[in-house]
C-alpha cells in the first residue's frame, strides 16, 4: 500500500490534497465600468454601466512564495485585461463579454477555473441589475 492511501473493505481513499495540488482563490469584486454593449439601436449610441466580478481558482505550486509578486497571479493584470476588453468595441450580449473575459483569465496556465459575472446596471428602473454568470475551466496542466 502506498503511503498516504488507506484501504478499507476494497475501497481506496486518496489523501485530500498535497501542496502541489493546492488552489488559491483570486478575485476582483464589483468593478463598475462603462462599455458599449447591447442589441438595441439606442444601446449602441452610448456606453452603459456594467458591474463585473471575477473569481478564479489558481494553482499555488510548490514551495514558499518568498513574498514575490512574480510567483502569484496579479489581480492588477486582471483589472487591466477587463478594461482593455471593455474598450475594444461594441458587443451585443453580456454572454459574449463574459466569454471574452473568461478567455483572457484562462490564458494563465495556473488558472484552473474562472467564474465571471457581468451585470448591466441601468436596464430597468425597478431592477438593480440583469446579467449572466459563467464558469469556465482550464484542465490542461
């Protein structure tokens, strides 16, 4: 029997996790930005406010980080990436904007999962927000 494994009544239990398999959650909360979005003609005339939230599961890797920025996923780069995507021209759907943001987040191989929420804030007078939330995965190691 391999160290760390336990066998009981023909069931093998694996250890919960090892250091190399640990995940860290990195997030960006409540980013409000003006962007050109919407399917209707009046929505194409002026930017709209959207709120964007990101929640990423990131592989921590092995060993200590030595308080070095290069050893972690930089949330400043995430914010800059979202800003660039939102400034890159008109999109019709919040789903499209969400997919573009998720794809940007997953370019870093350490990111295993990203949850992106995009909310349009000014669509209905009596509704705080409408939008979409997606989860996308990067299973390649």
